[in-house]
């Protein structure tokens, strides 16, 4: 049982560590909301704002604990949202496109092929986006070498 709990704790720590970029983004948003533009990197002013904000919870440690949990949940939500958006951007740039946009693929590819002068067929555009073609051309160039 101890090995199971240790493994579970390691997985939970790994998940939270993967949300570190979202935590940093949340901290940047908090600094932007609390600090004026001129003093955007003033740690003392940020600490003063945090102390003033936490004074409203003076004598209510449970409220502070709930606030911390809500902030951590918001950060976790930001991390999940960032992963989802990254998947969408990756699919938009590199494909394959989802079913509603799939009919656009041949038309956009043909349009890109018309713009490129004649050359070796294997190096002409075969994908609807330039980024997808660049990734595809890596394999083509390695095969040619």
C-alpha cells in the first residue's frame, strides 16, 4: 500500500509541476491587475497589495485556505485550457483538419501549388499550410539524401 501511495503522490506532483507555466501566467496576470504600468516589477508594492488584500481575511484562516484552493484550481484550469488551445493550433497548422474544414484542404493545397513555380513534384506543396509542408519536406529531403 505504501508503494501505491508513493507512486500516486509522485503522479500528483508531476501533474502539478506540469501546470507550472500556467501558474507563472496567473502570477503575471495578477501583477498586471494589481500593479500600475510604471511599477510593474516592484516586489515591495506587490507585497503591500497582497498584505492589504489578505487583511480582509484576518481571523478567518478557512477563507484564506478556500481562496488558495480556488486560485490553484483556476491555475489548473488555465493549464488545461492552454493545452487544448495548443492542440487546436497544432492541428490548424499541421493537420489533419477536423471534418468541417476537411473540404477546404484540396482547394487550399491546389491554390498553393499554383503559386509555386514548376520543379520536382515531390517538393511542390502537398498540404494546405506552409508549416505542414515544411514538416513534410523534412522527410522528403532526408529520403533524397
